[in-house]
C-alpha cells in the first residue's frame, strides 16, 4: 500500500466520533515520514512506558482548540477527564462483560467487517441514541498482529473489539448524561461578548473514554496504544510515523511539527 493510500484509508481509534472526522483527516495528511524502520514490538514496548502526560498532550494535538491552552492547562484538563472516565467505569464495574453491559443498556451492537461506504477506515462508532458499530476488519487485523508479533506478553489477551466497544460505551454514557457529565458540560468561550459562543472541548471525551475503557476491560495500558497497532494493520510506514509523533510528546512535550 502506498503511503498516500494509507493516509486516505486510515482513520484513528482516537476520536472516532463524526465530530472528530475532520481532525483525523488532517492528522493523517500532516504525518511526517518516519526517520527509520522500527519493529512493531519495540514501538509497542516503548509506548507502554509513556506516562499519562504524553497521552494527554497527544489527545490535545488532535483538538481544534489546542492552541488556546497552555501545556499546564491541557494536562490539568487531561487529569480531570481521566478521572471522569474512571468514575463512570466504577459505576458499572463487575456487571459481566462489555457485550452484556451493552445489551443491558439496551444498545444495538453491529459487527460488520468494514463500513459500507468505503473511504476512511473506521474502527468503531456510536450513533445516537442507541447504536454502536464495531468494524471487525480492523480488530481482526490488530488481533492477528498481536499473535504474529508475540505481543500477548505486552498487551495481554483481552480482545481488541472488547476495548473498542468499551470506548464507545463511554460515548453512550456521555449522551445519556449530557446535562451533567464533565466532558459535555465543560466549555470554553470562543468569542468575547456580546457575540458569546461557548464550545465543548472534544478531546476531553476521548481521554475520558480511553480511561473508561481501560478500567472496564481491566487492561493494564491506555487504549491509545491501539492507535499505532491498528494503523500498523493497514500501513506500517504511517504507523511508524504516528509512533514517532507520540513518542515526541514524552520528550519536550511539544510533539513533532507538522
């Protein structure tokens, strides 16, 4: 697959709601070529060593409001969003597995191989008010890589589709609690009065959703790691470039310039 094709094809696990579609396309188009070839095992191993601050800054780099906040503010918001995700997961922990939880919430969960319309690869999506779709091609490719690259010792044996579903369950929770949950009620003023316009911070829902999924499935790593793993199933070069971009957030905290 050509690199350009991979960019057009891929849409990351991070921010898979339709609100983030434009930001994901821009992210794919801005990726720089990787500096050198890396093994998937070494990339995953390094990603697992990153602390939460790198992941919060990575999430923020995809948000259209990213430039309005300082590094300190981004991290403070990240910690609050992650806490929100943990708190929501605690409310339903112990209630069987994620598929049973979805059924108990009255959700329809569809599992086609790929989206019917073609275009960007979408790994999972929530459609209001009660429908979740897990596209199994991406999950199966990732699961195959885990087996072939012997990543079980790093990532465990939890099925990728379970993590995808758990993440989408948080977006259901957001929808049902939109008048009270932090990720929906926290807003920033875009314009000064008298033309007031308060906007949600989209990455907060993604940070919270990742922490929610981590807690609900019992995995020991942030699901953000799957961004690289699942991209690797479609485009190794683009996955390596994404890995290097993420790793840069653990350095000076600024990431790679586009």
